[in-house]
C-alpha cells in the first residue's frame, strides 16, 4: 500500500517466491533505515511504481516525474525518457521509474558517476535483460550495455541494495527493499 514512513520491505528472494517468479532484481532508489537523512521517511520511495495488480504506489510522492521509466507489457519492455510521458495507464503489466537512463536508442546517454556495482534493466528488441555490472561508473556501465547490444537500459538502485536472483542469488542478497522487478512465466 502507499507509505510515507516505516514502509514494509522484503528480501529479493521473498519477492520472487511470493510472486511465483523465476528471476528478479532490486528496484527503485529508496530511503533505507540507518541513513540519517531518512528519519521520518524510512523505506519510502518517491518514484513511480505500478505493480502487476495495476496499483500505482505513492503517486502523491511522485515528485520525480521527469525521471526515466520502463513499462512492461507482455514479454517486452518499453523505455521513456520521463515518467510523465507515460501518465497513469493501467493497460500494461507494470511500470517502474528510476534514474538515470544509461542507453537510449542504442546510444550511451549516461555520464560520470562513481565506481561501484551498477544494477540495470534493459532491452534488445522484445527481450528484457536484468543484471549487475561491477566496479563501473554510470558511463562505463552504459558502454558495456551498448557493446552487448542493448537498445535501452535504465539504472536501478545500487550499493547496499544490489541483489540479483536467478535460481538463487547471483548478486547480493543486499538489504531488504520496498520494490523489485520480478520475472514470472505467463
């Protein structure tokens, strides 16, 4: 449900299991417990998220509508440069906004950033990819994804939230998180 403070969080493996998934990755940036700047808004997130049940979470908090978004529909994903280009259509499977866009139309669009694990969701044609690139800046991660042939890719939360699950953890488990991208068989 919508939440502004002390929001529920789960491990990525719990999200995958509860939703009958076969793979998953952590989702949006959020305000984790333990960060002094997060007092009064622990585990909340201010980015657009719509789940498989067509519920938009924290729409009133969505102050970052100029951030990129990925829209999942069927077996594919579409990327927009700003969530406000999407609106609030519920005719798709799910929506998640985060930043920055790493690759758009096959071109590197992210620059700079500090080195660390970079979590991403991307596509090439109708195939959707999730993954983690280690010890890279945003620009370096974008160049790797372009080299791999991804047409579009968006950065996800990183650092202590990094988690990638496919038949067990491939990265992480990371801290408990308020949302995730889960792949399920249809």
